[in-house]
C-alpha cells in the first residue's frame, strides 16, 4: 500500500490559527478572496472544543462489490480506514469525505480509541461514526453529520484513498491544510494563506474583545463596532493594560 | 434609509399568548381555520426558554454583487442587518427570513450583544448565526437552523429589507404579529386573531393540567382526555382549589 | 375497530438483543445478509437510553379530508393514534411511520403520559412529537426526527392503521419484530433472525471489551483489533477472570 | 396468495371524470374541501394522453432480504408486481407507491406488454420503469418520476401488497378510487365524491371554452373570466349553438 | 390597489441583450463580478425560444388563511396574479417567485391566453402552471419547474406583491431588469450593467462563430479557441466577409 | 501536466456490451453480486441513442480561489476540462463527476464540437452543459442532469483531475471501465466483469424477444415470461429461424 505522508506546518503557525478561531478565519479568508472555506454539514458533537491541526484525509467512494470485499476481518491490513489512522501524528485532524452518507459509520469505538492513543487533535467527518455512546466518553473533539449503528462499508460506501485532496462539506481540503474547528464548525485554512490570514485577522478583528466590553457598558455601536478610528487610541490603551493582566 | 416602525400589541395580550404556549397556540389557530402557523425549521438552541413578542423582521435575498458591496466596514450604517436591531425595543422578537441558508451567519457575537442590550425577547432565524460559542453565553432565547463561522453576506445572501412581511420557515410573518416560541418551536399568531385564540385555547385546553394529574394517578383516558362532560364539575372544583394555592 | 395484537417474543430473547446493542446488531445482521436494518432518521432525544422490545406499529398516511374528520374531540375513540397506545404492554416499543413529516406531532404530552402509565419501553417515530418540554420530563426513551407544536393531523397526515408492517426510517418493520435502540439509533431485528444474530454477535464481537482494554494500554492494533487468533487464549483468561468479578 | 378485488365504478361515471380533466377535478375537489388530490411527482412520459379509470394498487416497501428472495425466476408466481397486473381489467389504472425511488424499475417491457394485452388504461408510478425505449413504443399512457435500467427489487424496494390503500405522490389512493390523468399530472377522485365533483365542475367551469373564445377576440377579462352574471345569457346562447355543431 | 409600474429599458438595448443570449450574458456578467445571474430551476417548456424583456414581477408567499380568502370568484379584481398581468406590456417578461412549489399552478389557460393577448414576451416561473396541454398550444415562451392541475392558491401559496424585487431561482430580480432566456435557461441582466455586458460580450465572444467554423474544418483548438491573437486578422477578414452575406 | 492514459478494452467486447444494453447489463451485474452499477441522475438528452465505450474521466471539485484562477483565457492549456477531451479517442465515453451541480456547465458548444471532431462516443455528466441549443444540433449522445448558461467554473466547481476513478451518479467509475448508455440511463460495466456479464445476459435474457412476440400474440405469461423450460425448444427453433432472416 502506497500512501503519501503529509507536510506538517510549524506548530506555532497551527497554534495561531487555532487562536484566530473558525469564524474569524472564515471571514478573513473571504475578505482575502477565498469566498467559502467553511466545511458545511458536520457540526460539533461535543461542544466547547477548539482545535487546529494539519489535515490527514480519507476519501470514501460509492461501494463496488468487485472493488471491496465485505469480509471485515479478512486481511484487515488492507482496510484504508485503518491506514488513515496509521498516518496520524499528535495534533493531526482526520478529515473524511464520507459523501454526506447518513448510513455509514466511518469509525467505531475501537478505531477512535486507537486515534486517541495516537494523540490526534480531532476529526471532521462529512458523515457519521458508530458506537457513539462509547466514543462520546473518549471526549475526542469531533464534528459529524450524525451517528449510526452501521459500519463504514455496510451499505453504500467503501474507503478509497488516503491523503489525497478530498471534498468535505463542499470544501476541497488538501492534505496538510490547517483545519480549525470550534462550535461554529470547521474551516479549512490553505496552508500557503495561513500567515496572511492570521495577520489580517489581528488587524481587522483584534479590537473585538475591547469593543464588546464597551457595548456591554451600553456604549455607542457606531463608535465601537466596527471600531471607529477616533476610538483606536482608547483600544490601544486597553490592549496595553490587558497584556499586563494574567489570563 | 426609510424603515417602517411596527405597531406593538398591548403587553398583556403578548403575555397571555406566551402563557398559552406554542403547541396550544398552533393547534387552536388550526381549529380556527389557520391551518399552519408553525415556523418550520428553526429549533431552540438554548432549551427551556419560553418567549412571546411582536415581530420585527429582516428579509435576506440572494446576493447580487451590484446591489451589495462586500466591504464589511465601509459605511456600515447602510447595513440593514444593523437596522433591524436599531428597530428592536424591549420584548421584541427578531424574525429573519434567511432562506434556510446554512452558510450565512446572520448575526455574530457583537450584534447579539447589542440586541441583548436593547432587551429583545429573542430571535427566530430561518438560517444560522456565527460566533455560537460566545452567543450561547449571552443566553438569549434563540431558534435557529444551525450555526456557521461565515458572516451574513459571505456567500449567497444579502440583507434586503426591514419590517416587511417575510416568509420564515414557510410561514408568512407580518411585522407586529405575535411570535410565541418554546421548546416545540416558534409559532406566528396573527395579531388580529390573538384574542380569539387565547379565549378558545382556555376553553379547549384549560383542563389539561387537571387531566394529566388524573392520568398520572392511573385514571381512565376516556374520562379525562379529552375531558368528558361528566367530569367537568370535578375539574371546576380542582380549578377553584388550585387557584387558592401559590404557584 | 379491528386491530391485530402482536406476538411477543420471549422476554429473555429481548433482553439478549438489548445487551447486544444497536451497533453490533446492525453489523451482525449485515454479515448475515440483511444489509440494512438501521431505522435512518430518528435520533435519540434523551441520550443514554438503551431499550429493546417488540414493535407495535402505527402507520400515518397523507391526509384526505373525506377520510379524516378534523374534530379532535368528536368520537375520540375512533382515533387510531390512541389505539396504538391501547395495544401497548409493558416493554413494547411504539414504531411510527410518520413519513418523515416535520410538521405533525404524532403524540403530545397527554398521550405520552398515558404511554408511560402503560410501561412502554420507548418510541421510535419517523417524524415528530409535540409538547416536547413536557414529554422530556417524562423521561421516556424516544427517537425522533424533531419536535413541533402542531398536532398529529393538523397539516398533512392522518393515522391510517395499527399493527401492520410499516416503513420507518427506510426499514420495513413488522409488528412483533424486536427493535433495539440506543445512542447510535434504532435497529429492527427480525424476530426469526434474533437467536442467530445474538450467537454470531457473541462470537464476532465478544472480545471487544478485552481488546479495548489492551488498546488503551497501548498494545498493538494488529494483535487486538480484530482479535488475532494468537491472542485468543489471552482473551479467554481475561474473560474467565472478569466473570468472577461483580459488575 | 390472498388479493382483494376492487369495486369498479360505473363506466359512465369514469367517462365523465375523464371529461372533466385533472385540473378542473383537482380545483373542484379543493373547493369541496379536499385540499389536495394531486399525485405530485409523476409526470406524463408520453404527452397528449388523457385517461381515467379505477385504481388497482401496488405497494412497494423497503427491501428486507429475509422477506424477499433475490432469485428473479424462482417461483415467479409469488411476485406481487405480477399479481397487480393479474388484477387489471380493461380501463383500470395501475397506481404504484414506489416511495419516489429513482433506482428501481417497477415494471419492464415484458410486464408492460402484458399490461397492454389486458387493456389497462394506464399507469401512475411514484418512481420508475425500465426498458423505457421499448415501453415508449407500446404507447401506454404512463406517469412516472423517471426511468432506470434497474429492475424492481434490485436495490432498495420489494413489492409488499396489492389492492391496499397506498400513498402515491403524497396522496392516499384507495383501490377503486377514480384516477384521472393528463398532461397536468394525475389526480385521485374519491369514488364517493365523484358525482358531486362532476356536477360542481360543470356549474363552475362549464363556461370556460366560451370565455376563452371571447378572450381571444380581445373581450374584457372582467366580463368573461370568471363569467360575469350579465354575460350568462350570452354563454347559454353560445352553448345551445355549439351543441348543434358536430365536434 | 397600489401597484408600481416598471421603467422599461430602450427596445434596442433589450434586443442587443437577446442577441447575446443567456450563456454569454451569464458568463460575461460573471467576468464583470456578478458571479451568478442564472435563474436556476425553471427550464424551457417549449424549446427553441429565445426572448429578452424587462421583468414584471409577482411574489408568492406562504398562504395564510386570514390573509387570503379561498373564494376564487368573489371579488376577483383583488387577486394579485391578475394584476401582474394587467401590468404587462408588449415585450415584457413575467417573473414569478413561486418558492419552487410543485403543487401550485400560478397561471392557467385563461390567464395565459390573456397574457398572450397583451403580447408579453414570455414567463419565467420558479414553480408551475396548470392546464399545460392548453397552454402548450398557445406557444408562449415559458420557463417552468413543472406543471400541476392545482390552482395558484390551492395548497401552500398566495400571491403577495406585484413589481417588487423577487427571489426567483435563487437570483434577486428587480422589476425592470432585463431577463434573457433560451434553451440554457433564464438570466437576469441588471439594467445598469446591460451596456457594459453587451460590449464585453462582443469583445470576448464575437469570434466564436468564426472559431467554430474553423474547428469543424479540423483546425487547431489552441489557435482558434479561445481565438489566439495571431488569428485575429483572419477573424476580421471572415467577419467583414460575413457581413456582406444575407442572414 | 501528468495525465494517465486509459487501457481500452477490445472493440468487440465493447460492441457486445452495447448490444446487451443498459437494463440487461445492470440487472445481470446485480445477479452477479454488483448490486448497483446504474449512474443515477443523468438522463438521456437526445433520446434514441445507444452507446458503449471505455470511460475517460474528469473529476470536478468544490472551487477554491487559491487553486483555480478565474481568467478563462489566460494559459488555457492548463485547463483540465480541455485535457480530458485531449485524451478522447474514437469511441470513448467522457464521464464527469460534476457533483450533481446544476449551476455549472461543464462543457459548451466549442468543447463539444471539438469532442465530436475526435469521434467520442458520447458523454455522461452528473451535472450540466451550456449552449444547449447549439450542442443539441451536434447530435452527440449525451446524458445530463440539466443545462445552464453558466460556464464550468463560474460558481462552485473547478476541474481537479483527469483519468482518476470518479463518483458519477453514485457509482464509482474507473477509467477504462465500459459505460453503456441508452434511454434507460448509463451503466458502468467493470471491465474485468464484462465477459461474464455478457455470457450470463445471453443465457438469462436471450429469449426475451421471442417471449415478447408470444405475449403479443396473447400467449401465457407463465409459459413465456420468464421462459419456462418446456418452451425452450420452441425458443431455439425461433432463434434458428430468426438468424436466417436479415435485420
């Protein structure tokens, strides 16, 4: 089996993308000309998680009985849904094009237990997992369309390729792209655009925590959202002040 | 910008609609000949809330680049999704026809913070918001189809009009209509039908708490649901008794 | 009204199916040639429940005003959605073909209260209930597509038959079949296949708890999932050891 | 095999329904309180046909391998899709609930050839046929969702019952109901409502041919559509005149 | 009733848009920054027609029984679907937002006969008409999603406004915009962009007929599609030559 | 650009598959264990054509502005939708995974003219073409979901790869597989299964023309469909007789 490795971006870059978050990443990329990097469909199944990491990918395709043998335990090492997990390193995000299928559980409890052991950051699946009651307890950050008792190749799908570009939730995800995901959903940040996105995000949205504080005090929307240039010194003072505080 | 205000119904009327609740309001309107006032699609995103209030409306339309300039912060005061919030008074319900779009976050954290400051009762959106992790903490009663990191006009939609009749979740909502929403979903009560609905609801369903108490004791379904005329005096005694108790 | 009773399978058989769970039941039936017994669509509305029981069924059909009189309280004893509940005995699962309709609440609070009184095991509905805030408090295991304020025959549906084979979530469910449901969803186990399924499930998956324990210790995936024949004696020792422990 | 026959309405009644046509039948039934008798989905596959006839029905259900044996030619006499055709008499309309499935060809060339031999009036299928190039040449009036090379039980469906009430295109069709179909689609006329519908249709729409003639001459829409009472004598004169002419 | 008239663009401008055709108009507008002006959904129901004309619009909304009285012939002059036709002048295109509904026939034979009398250019309806067999004979250029026997307000819709901006096939159409439609479908050309679009279309695609002639002779794709600058003089000679020929 | 060529099966094999036709191919493959090889979605846009040929494939993916430059005419030789046509040899079938998108015209008139020049057998596209009025005149056998004025990368898609396995109409098509298409739709015949399929098809269905002739004469369905073993000698006589006749 001939599976490509991914090029992983520097950990600091990934950490900065995570700090930006899905909403600001998506909006900033749009203002940079990438209209839609939102992986539409999968939603957070254990809310409150925020992750970022390079994508390792699994592509499911419509099942063909001449290409995929049903015997789940015969020569299991040929199963590609195992191999995508073998590729996982600490901090990686598994991204699966499961074709939106609601009757195929791409991974079950055992596979996700193994994934946890490999210290994957999380998984974004345009489809389902099975054994949800057990996977939930593993507390792995996971974005799904749903859950099902069916296994990955029980009905309509078969695993087809690992670490190729995939269409997940109507976004093309290239292996090694940085996926950032939180309660708003998952966003694909093309690795070559990450630095620019981070810089722009800080310029455009850095003042938002400050503005929110002002709005909660009942201050003027026009002055504070978006931040009016007259209020910029005020923000910088606040910022300097905040940096001195512990988080 | 020329935006109509709404006529707000008396607060007591609104309070009575709230007390009736979505399920009884919808069923009673159906028996009055309004077959379906249920705003189908948006579901409660912070369960346990019960609200009623007059509708202020926002109509989104398919985006046309010649009619909507992408620059989010250039002349922000022309943005209609701000203006619908400027229209909000304490107790109002914002109703948005977002065309069921799953890739547009009509409001984000900042806008909803402002909405909270204006003491709006809640929002019913046939689409999504963004910044969900933050909005959730604001604890505003809200009914949605989903959440997304994308902003309101990032992909397919643009705000088009405020306080016009809108189609939300396949119901025509007229500005000023009373929207009642709880864990069953949101229902539009035409303001001219509200009194009649309330009266009929009390006649038809007033005995339900009593009957439920009887059913839990193992009493006969035929006698107590719906309440048989033979059991009516029993109910009236219970009612008189209950009114003496504190809630 | 002429409604057939169901033949109930032995309680021990039902209990064994429940122990197998939805995921293993579905997968095992697939390996036995029943490709898909997963009732796709309804999801758990009060997670953490695991039930199994014989199906009593209700078939909804598109409403025809000449076949269904709107008067909810005139001659209520003709209403079939009451009669399906009259058929319920302790441990039964009500299965409703509600045609995936999102605007019809098949049962409300009163009916579900009555169902609880009859000690039904739970309900699987390819559609909605109403009065969700109240039903939730009853804590009945329930699998739904959604909730609505509308009543069962308010818009498009009418109850048509009780205890006939129904199509629920794209599976044909025969009255008396064993339905097992948990957080993965609901699965229909044809009663004549139940014994074979249980035996096969134990052979094929009995070692999974053991393997998971090994994987969590960082042991080899190839040795323990699926369980390699070399590791079988190890598993049997573990099993014997475990049986001595209290659960 | 125990299959009920249908009660066929008098041929003259059927002929009158046919003369009314789908559009006027549907509208008139709506004004009589049957909101929607339109079988939505199947469209005419050989335009220009107008048929009416009593419904013989076939119900397809989701396939279960334990209930349906794949062997197409083993004991073919058990196949229900043959038996629905055995029930056909001259002038009957076969109505199939095929669950909207686009991957199952309910009938093929051979079956439809046999149907033609039995002098069926036509078929309305909420799904597909196969062998379309050949069936087209048979010139049987047929309303379909589509065509497919797959046979009736190849993927997801199995025939389940003959001459039971079925849901076809979101309308409940009872065996023996009169189905009228033309280029607008197929409409189910409940047999007990047929006389009343015919009478009302003649009262409400009998003048339409006259009015159209007037409109084509450039006469006033207000006077002639709908027919103003002042113009009624004019219409009656036209009618008397027309009846004298050959068609 | 207070209905706005539309501003009609000059006839020569409309004629030039028609000559450009839907495909080149849509592509050219996209290159000008209007990503998608294609009215997606309605397809040509009498192929071979090519029309362009200013849009008069009708907006359908979800039916509310308190806002729309069922009596089809009581005070018919209040019916807005009549009024949109009263607004039609020779060459106009009626554009209807019918919400994609497949069970409402916006216009029937009588209305379309009247429309033909008013010399409308054609109709684009994001939904259906009824009386299709008769309308087809009128040979009016028409783009539809389907046909139905039901009338316009029989089930879910009611006419709500005339000559307001509408969302048709996921495009915002402003009254007076030029709609061009042919076998590829209908495209909305914003009137203020029409001149620029026409000029650009001639520059970018004027050579296509020439190139096609070359390709049919087996000439090089690289030289002739798109037209290489080396071949431009060749094209100009061909053009000059062609203009001398009669069409 | 590094594009793989396909291995073409022998012309006689392709011819035999064509003779079998889509319906018998699909049914026979199902009886061989390949449950569903029907490319569901694309329908014949110029009926009466029957083709078979090896698949050359084009995979469209969701558009990413950083991966696809809008400039249609800048460096056109990088455009993959041109390269799939460069791969076409006489008799090939172009198969496009266009993701079911209804707003992207994969090929236009110029490209299809070039395709005709290369003597391609036809095209199967899970999506649309543009310039339909012109392409129709080219009379190329083509199976589509629809037509649109938009160009291939105008809205949501970009060409991504040529001659890789693609998912088209929910079937995995491998480059070089034999695609057979007629008025029933398109079917993918895995090249390694073609011989077996052809042999089995002749055994199982060879008698159908004979049986149809018998049925048209009013003979017994039980004897002639499927062909009873008693009638086999009769069929063989007919066959011998027919082979002597000219077609």
